[in-house]
C-alpha cells in the first residue's frame, strides 16, 4: 500500500509541477510583453537607377546609394499605417536607440539612449518604480525629459530621488521624470539595457533629423490574434516599401511553443518515473498476496469444502488487491493535493515578508492541481493492484479442497 501511495502521489504531483512550471514560464514570457509582434528591417531592397541626364554627377549617384536603404527603414508613417490597416492591433509603438555617454562621479560611462513612442510602456510592461512615464504632451512638445533604468538611477543618484533632477547625456540635458525597470529582464537582448535613458521619440528625431525606428511593436488584444496580426504587419510593411526589402516580423509564439514542448517532455519523463514506482508497488502487492495465499491455504480449503466456487475465490483475492491499491491511491492523492494547499497557505502567511524582501508576485506562485491527473492516478493505481493481484488470486482459486485441508 505504501508503494501505491508513493506512486499515485507522484502522478498528481508531477502533473501539478508541470502545470505550475508551464504557467510560470508563460508569465515570464508575457512579462516581456504579452501578445506582441515585433518587426525590423533586415535587408534593404535594390536601389533604383538614377535618370540618365547630363546634370547627373557622381555625387548624385552616391546620394542615391545612401538614400536607397533609408527608403526601406520602418518610419512613423509605417506605425500609423499598421494602426489603420491592422484592426487586431490594440497598441503600436516604435523604438530607436543610439549609444551615448553620461558623467557619473566625474567619469564618463557608456549608456543607451532610447527614443520611444507613447504606447511603448504598455506594450513592454515596463514597471515604473518612481515618477511617471512619457505622456502625449511630452511627445507633442518634444519635452526634454527622460526616464532612467533602476541601475543607472542608483549610479547617478545613489542617495536621493532622481525625479526632478537634471542629467547630462552627451551634450544634451534632460529632466528626470521617472525610474523604471523591465518586469522581466531581457538581459540586454532588447533595446532596454542595464543602463538606459528613455526619451520621447520626437525629441530624438529632432536631434538626429531621422524619423525611422529600429523596432516596430504591435500588440494584439487576444493571444489567438497574434498569428493573424503578425501576417497583417508583414503585409503592411511589404506593401509600403520596395520589392526586395526583407523584414523580420516575429512574435513570442515560438518561444511559448518551445516552452510547452520542454514542459511536456519533462512531464513525460517524470510520469515514467511515477509509473515505475507504481509497477514496483504492484510487484509488492503481488508478493504480499502470494504470501497471503500460502498462509490462508486452509481457509481456502474450508471455503471450497462448503461450496465456494473457483470464481468466488478469485473475486475474493482480486477485491482484496483492489482495496489495498484503492486505499493507497486515495491516501496518495490526498497527500498530493494537500501539498500545494499547504504551500499556498504557507505563502499567504509569509506574504508580507516575501513582498518586502524578495518582491515575489503571488500570482506567479499558484499551484494548479489537474483533476484529470487525480482520476488517472486513482484508475492506474487500482488497475495496477488488480493486474498484479490476479496471479495470486488465480493460484488461490485453483487450489484443490483436499490438499488445502491437509495443509499445515
């Protein structure tokens, strides 16, 4: 019975761990940005030939070569086109970054200056720690304001609130209006690095004279709309630029799919371990039943002598095996279901400590129990007992009454 308890508990716990892990991975991916599609230019289309006229010079040809790639860059006009032509997009934003330096304690440090449009914060789920994010007025008036990453703010203003203070980035001066961090770190793989300064995109456009963005973001309202929105964004970019220009338009569905496959593979491996435990427990039931048959040979002989048929003896020992495995399965399931409940109870008691010291989000610490796994664990455990209990039950049923009565 102890073996069945362990095996059935393992089945339920394995599925619970798999569901919890999958939910946590999805929460981490969605922390980067839920339901987002991102696009950027990979290769510009072939340059158009200059008109053959007497006034065309080598300088004109060189200017055409330089201007040709810029014709295929993603611009603010492309963002507006996506808003109008892609009805599934609930938010659209663009970013562009450029390397800069900032002076910290008399030493210049390299930082990343990022120009963003208004809806970038909602798409990327940036967490505002202090102050506020850029609003529509900042974009329209090209206000000289910025936001600092938490790491950069701690370096420049280690002992005071940076909001309201001025910071010099290269030759430019900005007023700090907020401090932020990524909800889930991208480890520098996105436009947000450890030490970045975020400013209104129109202001960056004013200083550089170029309006193209490096990455276009579009956010779908529902997860099932992401593939369709990806196709819509790709069609808009292809229709607005030259033939031959190549754009990378992707979403996070591939990462979610990979996470699901990894979770499924781990679940299968752990379930195999649980089934091995059940097989071992089934062998244990079989051995115990064989010993029981040997010890109760005289009892079997008496029952047969007073009229018990072979089928009744068979059912007697099969029911005993079923009861052993069934009670063990119920006990294992109760234990398996109690563990997540106890964990949730413990987390709720320690919630204040966890929030202050570790900053854990209780929403990511839920432990979903699949009731399908409970039913499967009970069924498999009972079937294991019956299957492995059949051999000793069949042996008991085949005993001859005279030989059984002479036993001992």
